[in-house]
C-alpha cells in the first residue's frame, strides 16, 4: 500500500520535531493546547516556531539546544511546527504580536508578556553559536 503524502511528510518531519523534544521542549500541536498553555503559564517560557527550512536545521534548533545548556534557562519550553501544525502555529503567533509571522523564530515570554523575539531574518545569517549567545543574554536578563 502506498504511503499518503501526509504520512510521508510526518515521517520526514519527525526527526526535526525530535531534535527539540529530546532536549525537553514540549510540543503544542493544537490551538487549544497553545491557548490552554500560554494563557496560564507563569514565569518564563521559551517558544520555538520550528520549521523544515535549512536555517531551522543549521542554526535555530542547534542554537536553542546550545542555549539550553546554560545554567540559567526559562521555566517552560514549548514549540509549534509551522507548516505542519498550522492551526497551533497560527494560535501561537497571536502571542507574538506585534511581530509578523516568522518561521523559524524564537520567543521568550515572562509572565505572559513577550520580552525577547528572534525573527527568521535574525536566524538566517547567524551561526548557531550567535543565536545561543543571543538567547543566553535574554535568559540571564529575564530568567535569573
């Protein structure tokens, strides 16, 4: 039996999901999960808008992983997957205003307010080390 395109894409994308979930980042797969989680989150929360693009693989996910090795980090770690969990991603982006949709991107919230945001254009031309350093600076400022 032939595999459906959706099943094929799920299989292709799973390693990209696993790259974050294996380091403790919780996936939010539905709009309800996003609103239930983000409406009630206390303290600091990192939200990674994951994607299949090369800059997500080469810079974003490795930069997040490196930053999370720092001694100071957010209380909560979440991710949505743009292009895969479309409704969840759209819901998450409501919390990232006034920034336009950007995939990948990384947000840091404190007590429900967006305090730091890294857009795609700030990921594309920077190394994983530079992204990690940017996040570590934000962690030190807001999570300490």
